[in-house]
């Protein structure tokens, strides 16, 4: 059973550099967590000093604003890291993380243990810094879009980033993404209403740019999407 869990983790590039001894020291194998759909991994957390790695499933990250409203910052899936991913202690500022859509499998470890491994494994440190850099760039892009773009452009940008994160290339004609989002989920992520998102998705489908269903999101014309987002 332990060997199976270790093999599943090692399928991801981030962990492929570790030896058996380093796995044991980090405690990955001994810190697996199974969470039910809707369970909170943490809630309104200020003192949590852990990193979490998603082995399977989806996690919703957000916070409660001053009006008592739930604000969703991102929805992440297997292979991604959350929690104290900057390796700075006590800075989550009331953030919550919740199992989303289905049951979730995670492994959790203390950031002090992880930092010791990073000091001894430069390849892991470089790979981790690149992954975190991309995560921060994605967050920055979302903030800039919220400040400077209209809803249609934000939505097109959301589909563009989603496609690139799932391996779509800019020189492809089309690409498909397994869908795990509803119109309401997307509306929360781009700062709009479900009705507006539904209307614009219908427009994009009519224009031949994409097709949206419960099972998948198909970018039918990648160049058209890029042009609409201003990449070309």
C-alpha cells in the first residue's frame, strides 16, 4: 500500500528527484489525507505551517470578505501545491481550502521539513521555484484582468489560461480540456455573475471559438481565441 502511494507521488515531476531516504524524511508517505467532498482542509487559517500536495481531486481556495461573502480565489487540481506554498509562516490571512466536486486525496508536510530537502536537492528547489513562479504569475494576471478588462475579455483570458495550463499549444488548431467547472464556478473566479458568463459563453460558441459542456471544454479555434484575447 505504501509503495503504491509512493509510486503515485513519483509520477509527478516535482517529486521525481527524491531518494527513498528523502521521501522518508519528508514524511510524504506517512501524511496522506483523504477528504470528503465539501470537507475543509483548513478554514480561516492563520497559523497553519504546512504544504499540501493534491494527489487526486480538486481543491477550492478562498476567503470570507468583510460582508460575510465567500470569495473564491482559485480552483486547483491534482499535481498542484497549496497552503504555505511561499514557505513563509503564518501568512494565510484567513484563507480556506475545501475539497471540491469530489473526494480528494492529499499529502501534507511541514514546511521546515520541506526546506531541509530543498537545501540538499537543488533540482527539486529549481523545479519548485518555477512552479511557484508560474502560480504567482497566474494570480497576477487574474488581478490585472479584474482591474483592467471587461467581462468578455476576462472570460476569454480565463479560457486561454486554462487551455495553456492543460497543455494546449498556441500553434494548435484546436484542443480539448476535461471540464470540472460550472458557469457559476467560472463567474466566481473572474468576478462576474453566472447569467453574464452564460450569455458570453453562448456568444463564443456561436462565433465558433469554443464549445462548453459538462464533460469538456473544446477550444475549436485556438488562433481565434488568441486574437480575441489580444495575444495576436
